[in-house]
């Protein structure tokens, strides 16, 4: 791997398990009366691809911050966030209710603030992404490494319409 390439945070086996089992399970649960089992940590995002015209559905871990719902994903390991580089209409299943929203990738200081809120809500996950001060249960001392990891993730803010 080159020094500028982002490290892989999710193995191929984890990705397969996620796509074949976890995501379909969460899609069903988050839209059902049983949503309370998962809706504290996950929101279901749905949007129509601008090129394909196909509807996509996927669960993401979220935090409430910035006047909306914040989702974070590794840029190199997912593509969905690219559709939100400009504001885009979508639907969220949030706490058992379908809500119309607009999602947009945020950057700069606002993104850094949202990442801090996300890290506070998802300590272990944020540590695995390398965006929190705690990595693997230890306090990270290399601010440069943490800042680089933060550049490797996309921060998407969904605001309810």
C-alpha cells in the first residue's frame, strides 16, 4: 500500500457478511414495529440514484448533531456518500418513522465538529474508523494520524424537510 492510500478498515469477509446478512436484516427491522431493537444506533437511508434511477436502501450508524442526523463512512470503502456531494433528497427511517430529508456531504470545521459528536456517540466504532481519541481502548497520542483518518471519511448530514 502506498503511503497516501487509505488503509482498509473493513475486510472482504466483513463486507460480504454486512451486505448479505446484516444489511437485509436491519432493513427489515428498521421499517418494522421491532425497530427499537436497532433504531437507537441505526437509521435506514433510501435514495434514487441520479444516473441509474434505481432506489437504494442501506442502514448506517448515526448520531444526532448539527440540526440533523450525521452518518460517517470511509471514503475508499463505500460509494453511497458520493451521491450527496450536492444536496440530494432522500428518505430516512428514523426511530420507526419514514421521514423526507435532504442529505449533503459536509467538510471543514463543521465536519470536524460533527465528527466529534459522532465519536462521542459511537466510541468503539469511531475508534475503529480512527476518528476519535480512543483507538482500541487506548488514548491516541498522534493527532496527525487522527487528522489523516478524519480526511479519509465522508461526513454526511441529513436534515429533515
